[in-house]
């Protein structure tokens, strides 16, 4: 059983590692590796993700990846590039499925809608 203070500390550390160190961009960065980096175990990581973020580890990481992809898709410097790898997804299928699940449109539609609004 984790104390509330420990959960809060782990939540802050998870955010620090995933966001500040940008580990979410590494498609091979697992909850096990995160637990090792934080000197804890993956069961604690799972518990903190569930209680503090209200999602599992994969959903948390994919949320950061989709948010990153949204920025990349609307940046003219990347207008002709595929962004799934830059956002940390292993496959195009995984990228499209996660993006559509969270945003409700495909990445291509999202990009087209954004640039259409700028014309």
C-alpha cells in the first residue's frame, strides 16, 4: 500500500521523466524502465497512473505523444513529413489508432483542417 505522499512524489517524478526528459518520445520506454529509473517497481507505477492520472501507463504516454503530434502536424516546417516517429510511435497503425481515439479525426484530417483554416 502506497501512502498519499508517495503517490504524489511518484506522480511528480513520472511527469519529470516522461515530459521534462521527453522519454515519451522513446517508443521502447516501458513502465518497467520508468520504474527502474525511479528506483521503484512497475506495480507502483501502474498504481500511480491509475490513481493520479486515471489511466494506465500506455494511455498516459500516448496522450503525450498525441499532443506532441498535434503540434507537429500544425507546424509548417513538418507539413510534408510523417510525424508518427517524431512523436514516439513505433508504427503508423498505432499512431493513427491512438490519434483518432483521442481527437476523433485522423492525423491527415487534423492537418488538413488546421491548414484549411489558415487559408
